[in-house]
C-alpha cells in the first residue's frame, strides 16, 4: 500500500505572524525537473496587501528611527543564519526552479554577502555641512529613509534578488513588502523564517505570495508605498512605471538584457570558451546578463567553435538536485517553448546547428522541461534570437570583421544591461568598453554580479543600481536644512 506524500503549506507573513490568506486559497508549486508538487503556497489578494501595507507603515515609525548600528546588528545576524542554513536554502532553490545544487549553494553565499555588505553600508549613511554665503546661516544636507517599499522579485535568482533589494532597504531604515515570483515562493518563505529568527521586528518585512497582477496593482495603487523596486522583464517594467507615475513613486528597475559577448582574434580562446560555459549555460541560460549574442572575429570562428562544442558536449543535463549535473531544466513549459521556437526560427532562416537543438529526456524526470545545450552558427540579424532574449541554453554565433562593425552591432538593441569582450589588447579594451552602450562591461570577465559593484543597466534595461558603495541611495531621500541663527 502506497503512502501519500505530505505536502508542506506555506502561509503569508504579515505583521510578524504567519497567517492564511484572506481567500483561504493555496496554489501548487511544481518542480520543473520532475513535475511533482513540491508544496502549496498562499494565494494572497488585495485584502492581504492592505494588511501588509498597514503593518509596514506602522513599523516604519520605529524602524526608521533606529540607529544604523542597531539595524546593522540584526542584519549581521541574518547573514550568519543564512550561511548556517545554506543546504536547506540551496535545496529549496534547486527544487523550485531547477538550478544545479552547486550553483544554488553559490547563490546562497552571494545572497548572504549582499546582506553583510549592506549591513555595513547602513552604518555609513553620511550627511553634509555646506558653507553658506551668510555668516548667520547653517546649511545641512541629511539622508532619510524613503518610506515603505514594495519589492517584486523574479524566479531565476529567487534568493539573491530578495537580499539585493531587502537588505539595502532595511539598512537604510525602510520597511518592505515582498512579492516573490509565483514559481519560487518557498525560497522567500525560508528566507523570512530566518529573518524572523534574526530578530527583525514585526511589520518591518511582510511577505505576500500569489498571482502578480492583483498583488502588484494593489501595491502600486496605494499612495503609502513610496518606492517600487522590481527585477523582471522590460515589458512588465514599463507597465509598473506607468502605474508608479500616477503617484510619482520612486522606482528602481532591473529589466531585460540582450548581452553581446565579443571575442577578438587576439583573445585567449580557452579563457573565452571557459567564460561562455560559466555564463551562457549557467542557470540554463536563464539570467538577465547571460550572453545572448556571441560575436566571434571571422579569422578564429572555426577554432572557437571546435573548442566550445567540445566543452558543451561535456555538460551533464539532469535534475539539479543531482551533484553531478551541470545543466538543469528550463523553469516552465512556456520557457521551453520559447527556446524551441528560437532555434527553429534560426534554422529556418539559415543557421547551422552545431550541437544540441532538441528536448532531452532524463530518467525519473519524464515531466521535466529539459533542453540540450545548443550552439547555432551562421546566425544573422533577421533571426528572432538576434533581437529577442532567449532565456535558455542556446549560444548563437555571429561573426564580424573589425572593431567598428562589432561595436555597432552590439549597440544595435534597445537593451543596455551587460556586455562582454575578450582581448589581450589594452588599448582596444579601453576603446570598446567606453563605446559599448551598457551599464556593465566585463573585460576578459563575466562575473558582474558582485556586492562591491553597482549592478544595473541603461536604455530599456532599467534605472537605478543595486550593490556597490551607492547601493543604499535608491532607498534614501536627501533633505536640505537651512537654519538662521
């Protein structure tokens, strides 16, 4: 006789308590690798959002008045708890969105570093004294928290995107309502459990899970929410910007990317190939800074392709919970269908399939959304993959003749998040990096998400920056005080 598996149920976290949603409804969270129901998550609505906003506004009155050191102490404890619970967090991430467990552990470590970094930065919010023109005047500039914040996060980095937004907001003295992606609410719940244990006071952070349209609209339409921070698609970001404009809310937007990856003929090809493997196929290609257009100089194309093909064919595809797996599933059927359509469109328009290009069956994971790591050669600008973000494990190879040509091609997009180049020529690296219209540029490097550096893009890839020495600025208002004595 079989015994039914008990499925865990995750509630909402509002005003320091775990409660059922107003609807009483829960939705299934399904593994993209196996198709099994992992757990059930609360389906919150406007009524729940209203309660969360009320709790957030009430808590703001005392949280904003705590010293930076007091807030830092609590955040440091949260950092410690995250490291102590790395394995549970990593398994939840991998189960929910398919990321290989080794990559999930890396995400936990990076997420914790953001908490630590912002805990320290919160103690260094400086004002300024300005010399006045009159002897009896004293001029000051101070920084104050912007107010209650709504944070909307994606599924591809379900923990890192939370800490990149919540930790600077909390360090600055803001309170936060989090709406995580409906594909990955479990990671958010695990994080909130640790935050509660760390001693974050009730009402300072609130969690509302559920469908994005109703929850997002409720957050944006309430004038008490003074700041929106969002990571997701450019299409959704534009809709949020329109709604935020009605109340002139502060906004931070980290939106879509269409990163060029340029390999010049003088590059270290082994390093370039290794970097493609660590970026293009990392997280199954589902990152906003994933190289989406690989530009290889004509003279080295075949050598580069041979090396890349050998590396790609060494990837192990499977359930991310398996320690040996290097490439997990795409997160959903819709995501898989988009990958398939991009490859089909490219082939129909003349692209050559170097390797991969098909769905992949994994033993004991017959319901999973797996796709073989793929390389396409002879790609041109008429193919959808050249102007749409694929979000999958497909590397399209373009060629170019010279520096000016490739810079023009790389910049010919509405996106401007990340760009990469590989060259040994110092002068060229300076020229090209200054010419590329992107918020972040990697020179012989693809690791751009670092706590010490500002993460963000230009053009339709967003506004604002996360991390770095100015990471708290988006959550602070500048107040000018002029005093006559």
